[in-house]
C-alpha cells in the first residue's frame, strides 16, 4: 500500500468511527432513515475530502479531534449530495461506490430524507463545542460550509449542470460550473483547518489557490474516466455525460488537450504550496495521484 493509499485508508477508518458514534440506531421506527444514512456514509468511498481536511490539519498543527469532526461534517454533506444526485429526478443512477444507490437499496422517499438528514446533521456536528471551544470559530466553519454547499457552491453548480443537459455550455461556463459543483467542497476541505487555527491571509490564499487548481484538475480526470474508465474499477456508472449530451472538459477540448490542461493545473496546484516547503509533500503526492488516477 502506498503512503497516500495508507493515509486515505486511515481517513476512512477515522471518519467511519465518528459516523458510527454520530449515527446510532434508535429503537423507534425512525431507525430506517438512520440505517439508510449509515448505508451510504460508512465504509464506502475513498474519503478523499476527509483526507484533505486531515492532511492540511496536520500540516498546520491543528488538533486531530477538531479536524476529524470537520472532516465527518464535510463527508456528510458530500454523501448527501451523492444520494440526491443519484435520484431518478436527477441522474437516475443505480450504482454508487460499488454498490446499489440509496434509493435502489431502500426507496426514493427514504433516500430524499436520508440526504436531508445528513445535510442537517453536518451542521449539528460543526455547532458542537467538541469541534472548537470558540463559538466564533464554529460559526465561521458553519458559514464556510454553508457557502460551499449552497447556491454559490455545490447546489448552484448542480443547477448549471442540469441546465447544461438542455443547452451547450462554453469552456468558461464549464470551468465555473465545476468550480462550484466540485471545487467548492474541496476548497472547504483545504481551508477549514486554517479557520480552526485562525491562520494568516497568506496561508488561506495559498490553500485556496491549491484547492482551485486541484479541484479543476480532479474534475478533468473525472471527465476522462467517464470516457475511458471501467465501471467495476471506478465503482459508479460511466458514460453518463456523453449520453446526456453534457458539456465537459473532454467534449469541449478533446482527450489530449484535456489531459494537458490537467497537467498544467497540477503544476499550478504544486506551485501554490511552495510556502509550506516539505510540509506539503503529501498534498503534492496527492496532486500527482489525481493526475494518474483510474478510479
């Protein structure tokens, strides 16, 4: 196992433990929604966003317990978005993280409630004083995640994505859409540890620059995988974008030019981390990993 895969596995284990603590199954009939939350949240997925939170936190000497709670809140939001994205009204998908999607495993109404519950509980986690003793810091985290998940972030980007099924988007529009839909939560992952310690503007801007470049690079490689990947390896249905006639980096640039743009963005991401010297080694390895990913 490579050092990066080991760190991803450690992040998955740590987040799963917190999920297990936060999502205790009650005795009443409402337990079905908790079971559905646990089904989608625990033990599946790469835990890439929690990994980013924990990696940046270690780089900035943030207490692990605080970082872990931020990581689990972020993963709750990300998991809710996947559940809703897979619904018949959206992508109508049947496979996610290598197993049946939530609405297939349970039912559509339960899947909607499950996503709603995960989104709501994420802010409960951030609001708890275990996340940080200073209420002002907790409010800043809540504000940052709200923006990243809302109309100026993930939801706004998702709306643009849906509209893109009906009319073509320009390259600039696709870049903006993906910066919102995918990049906003990745930026939160990278900057939340800086919020926890009240880091300087210089550090915050460097982390934002890294997250922006890395997020676009991540999406480009995702677009490439949608064309060239294997569903069994990736763990989700591929080829959806072309079937839906969506504008993507690949459809607008072609495979080779998209790969080159990803490489250029990788260089930008690494350049943004220079102020951290060798403390940023794991993030630099992450950038290289994304460029070569096959799942």
